[in-house]
């Protein structure tokens, strides 16, 4: 174990030197290279609370407010289509016009998570949101993340028909362009029904929650091959994922609150 960590540190140091030399040869203004996460490898989902990656894990997803995991490829979680818990007051105070409201002026809420939907209904609002969320994506890049996963792409399905698929995809194209300009890969989060156009939208890989549970994993692999990262929250779905796609995809079982070891609700397993 000690030798392996020493090797990783040596490789990391070598990578920094190589990256510095490469950067000196890149023309000013050129977009940096985008490298998607490696598929079919050890994966952990830590968007609730960060902790040292278990042995064998090479790809981790963490919230944008957490630091990247050391010595592994880290994906930055960003709630791009809905308000993050605890941030609604900020949105109301600063960007009330970018929250989705119904005909009576009431905020449209994702009742499962208590999150207000963001309003992607017009080009002007999508541009304003992309500027705000794009700043978070810039922060992910500056902090050392390698990729980003913008969550709640499917929020239009909870919008009381005030938003539609075209709105979601038009906004996604702005986010994928911003991520790529920052040198970050960007993942399609859920929404199997648009996987067939995900690549054209600019997504490089997919993070699929409960795709085995709902028989959707094939939709993602048809578009992204082995670069699909499966998160199951139920043992039955996890066992099914391991049986059906465990040999070709990265699969992890997590508790729904994605807690850290030491929590009474912490659960993690991998195929």
C-alpha cells in the first residue's frame, strides 16, 4: 500500500511537470484538452460528504463546495437546473427572476427534494443562468476538478409543463461549451430519454442513478459506451446492475443521503 501511494505521488508530480511544459506550448487563448473519466473502473459517489476514496477507486464525484479527492479523477457536482438546499434565500434576494413561477406567481418546486426549479424558458434567462452556473464551473476547474456533472437536467418533467425538453437541451449546450472552454469534461446526469442526443449536446460521459432499477442502462451505454457511472440506492437494483452491466460499467451502491463512513446511514458497495 505504501509503495503504491508513493508511486501515485511520483506520478502526480511528474504529471504537474509535464502539464506545465505542455501549457507553455499551447497558443494563448487555445482551449485546454478535455479528458473524460476512465470507464469501467473503481468509482465512488461522494456528493453528500467527502471522505478518503476506498482502495481501488479511481473516479470520484464530489460537490463543488468540497475539494477534489487527491490522486484520483474527480468530477464536480453542480446543481444546475434547481436551487441547492440552503441557497434559496440567495436566489430570491439576487435572482428572483430566474426562479420558475407558475401562472399565479408561485415558485415551482421539486417536491421530492424541496428545490425550486430554475427558469430556462427563454434564451435570455438561459444565458443569465449559464453565466451564473458557468462561474461555478470555472471554480471547479480552478480547484482542480477534471469534469463536471450538472444535475437535474430532467427538471422540465417536474415543471408543470412550463418548461420542455428543448429548453433543457439549449441550456445544456451553454453549459457544455463553458465546461469544455475550461478544459473540463461534462457528464449527462440521468434523463435516459435524451441519451441519444447527449453527444450532440456536448456531453462526454454519463452519471446514471438507478439505471438498473429502471432498465435504462442500455440507453446510456448506446450513447457513451463504457463511460457510464452507475449509482444505485437499493440493494436489489445494485445486484441487478452488477449482474447485467457490472463487467462493463462502473457501478456503486450508496445510501440516498450519500453520507460518509461513521454515519448511521452510510452504505457503500461496488461490483
